[in-house]
């Protein structure tokens, strides 16, 4: 019996070097991006009200956000600490991954009157960059449609407090808006499916 | 030798109805065939390749889901003893009275099964037979091509004299969320104002490095609000706070100075359930009205029985790329049970490890090259009802070891300037990670 069990060990040990690879390829876009999902949802479709959906952002939008987190230009809690862990090549690969994911529509409680008001304003003031009701973005403009209202409000507060810098083109328009107008816009974008 | 002979016999021997004599009649890799023969197979394996996942927690549920997401031709059977899972992360908030029941931290598996075709088997795993590639459960044997073990932790009770099952009902550990969590909460509610709560923490490594300190916060918060004459004493086996140290100390000073007392290098080795006492290194005795004993830990018992633990007899060494056990072929170990280098034993680490493992398991099964790991840990600890602190890091593999990426990661600012935001973000962390596991 002793010998037979030893044999099992030898057989397993011999087979073992085949299974466990000594040389693995560098992390793929999936390897890098799946790790984000614990906070941002599977394939970047967020269920958490203060966490943005990353799915379907353009690569340029994702890369711009990550680089600003990394440099500290964009304020954050954990994102700055995490973004520093990735090279430009990593960030580009993750940008490709999230750009390929399907748009993530959300169902959330919004104020119908605000949505209507916001829709008119968005068409007039925002649609040049926030294309197709915010489902797409020009260049590095992020996807606004269906983002959680809580998240949008937190970002608006960061803009209004000066902690997050707004693109000049956006500031020209945003700064003219009343508090109510701004809120209406957020309700509108949150409602778009 | 890959296989420890003693544990091999133990594994086989613990399979119900298996005669050890049967082992000797077999040769080579077929040695364990009797285990299969004597334990009736449940879910007989067809022609499809199969991954079996043991455990439906932060690691297991994600591993099962991602294997299916990556390759629908691979059958996945996830074996979990309960029909639901209660999260340890955020369970301290329930203990502190910030959550009225465990519903927000409880998940079920029906959507995971329906959305991804994961076959969920509710059963207790009683043995693993690596040679026969079979898992023996309370409901029958299940064969696998590759096995992913995410068994969590069990306690090293031999290092905590007197802490048996009966003692746990008097002095709860609440380190596996569920009935124990509720018991600790009830004891705090029943305690008189002016009582003493004792929390004991084990030497690292253990599940959730900041967990004991967050628990101290949540218990202190409850007592401060409802029983302000009470005291909380933490007896920590570690020489000093072993996670987010400066942040926790500031939190205690600013919020709980009159209630909470931290005592480092106080290793509790014995308990006296009758009088609710704990004994430090066999000498000093400390008595409490409520005593929360967090014992030293090791990988879940089934991982020990399967011969997966390393020289330390406690944790499972793994290949840092595939999370395949270095002790048993075709068995991968993730989550708290494994040794994942710099990655802490946290829920988020288990989630991240599960995905790394799933990707490389699928690659190996398809004869494709494996991919170096890239992982994340993000972990929040509550300090007050609306303040939390965090640790976050990105992990990579370097010279065969999992390490944090240099010049990245870290903890919250020491001035607590982000603590209110982090308490808000932490709720989305919970929502997303539990949604990921359950849909």
C-alpha cells in the first residue's frame, strides 16, 4: 500500500508541471478590467447608486478619466490610489474593454417634470458633446444616459465646489444655469434608456 | 511529493462508507475509484467538461459565474451548504445597530443559476478525492475536470482552550456571518448599561484584517448611544493594530475615548464559558458581560482534509497565476483559504482572485496560454454611522509572487477628510459586489 500511494504522488507530480505554467502572457484587457467589477458591476454595469457605469464609455472618455484620477487632477477617494497602479498601456486596454460593453440602461426614480424640462435644455445646450441624449459622447465626453442620479449629483457638487474642473465649453453653458435647471438636466440624463 | 500520504488516507477515509482496504487494490491514479463506487454519483457527468466550485461566497459564486461567462461549453456545478449566503463585510454594521436585519447582506443563487446556467447543489462537502477527481457531498459524489475551492475559514480551536461549540453560543465569534452575528447583536441589546464587552482578536493572518477593529467601532458606537456607562476592551494578539492602524487609532481617540480601550500583544489562549472569561497566555484573566471571541483561523476544514494546506498546516499555497494548488493537481484554491502573497484575506480579494482563477482555468481547459494576474482589493471599515476609512490596492505578479504595484494603493487620508464620502461609496461597493455575486 505504501508503494502504491507513493506512485500516485509520482504520477501527480509528473503531470503537475504541465498544468501549472511557468510562462504566462501579460494581463489581457479582460484580466485588467474584470477586477474593476467588484465596485463598478459586471462588465462595468453599475448597480450601486453612487458608482458610475463604465460600460459603453468611449475609450477616450475612459482613458481621460483614469489619467486625471492618476494625476490627481480629478478628485477621488479610492480611484486615485487605484489608477496609479496601472500603466498607460493597461489603461488603454481597459478603455478598449469598456468601450466594447453594451450600454447599461437603468430604472430609477426621477421627477417627470424635471425630466421634461431637462430634455429641452439638453437638446439646446448639451447635445453637441453629449450626443444622442447622452448615450454617446464626443471625443472624451463620458456617457451620461442612465447613470445613477445619485452619482450625477455627487459629480455636479464636485464641479460646483470647484474640486473637479469642468471643460471650458461646458462651463460656459453650465455656469449660466440655475440650480433648478442643473437638477433638471441630471434627472433627464438619469432617465434616458 | 505532491500528495501528503497521511492526508490522502484521511481524505479517502472520511468519504462515507469507504473502506481503506479498497485503496490498496487500486494502482496509480485510479487509486480512489472505490470512493466513487461506494458513494452514488449525483449529477452524473456527461460528455461536457466540468468545473466544480466548492463554496458560494465572495470567491466561489464569482468563480462559477465567470467560468460560465467565458466558456458556455464548460458545465459548472457550485456546491454550497446553505441556500443563501450572508456577507461578513457590513455585518459589523448590523452588530452596531446600523442595519435592522441581515437582508441587505444576504444573497441567494436563483438568478446566478438562471442567468449563467450555473448548477447550484446545496450540499455539505465531506471529502475531496484528488486522484479520482471527485468531490463527495452529503447528497452524493460529483466528478470534476477541474475543482475550484473557495471554502473560507475554520477555527484553530486547539489554540483556544475551552472554546467549543457550546462556548460559541455563550461567547460568539460572529466571524462567519449569520446566526452568530445575530447572537452577538442580541447579547449587546440584553447587556445592562455599565457592562463590559470584551473583543479578542487573533494573530494575523486571519479573515478580514481590519474586521476586528471595525467591530470595536460598531460596538462602541452602539454603547455610546444606548448604554454610555459601558466599556469595550479589545484584547489583540497582535503587538499593534494590524490594519489601517493610524486611522483606527484616530477614530478611537476622536469618538470612543471614554468607552473603548485597546490592549495590544494580549493573546487569548483559553476561555471560561461559565463565567464569560478569557485568559491571556494562561495567566491574566479578563471577564466580560459580553465576550466576542475571534479565534485564530486556518483554511476551511475541507481544504485541510483534501491535503491542500502547506507547511504551516493552515493555509493553501497556490500558483500565483492560476491559483492552482501546489499540493494537488487540477484543484485551485481562492479566497481566504489561499496564500495570495500581498493580497489580504478580504471579500474583494476573493472576488478578484476568483476572476483571475476562472480566466486561467478556462485557458488551461482549452489548451490556451495562461495570463499573468492583475487584481484589486478595496475594503472599507466604518468608524461611526457616517464615516468610513478604506484601503485600496492593485496587485501584480513579480518573480513568482503576488505584490502590490509600487507607488500605488494605500489608505484614506489620516485627517478623515474623505470619511463621509467613503461611508457613502462603501454602500455602493456592497451593492455592486453582492449584485455581481447573485446575478
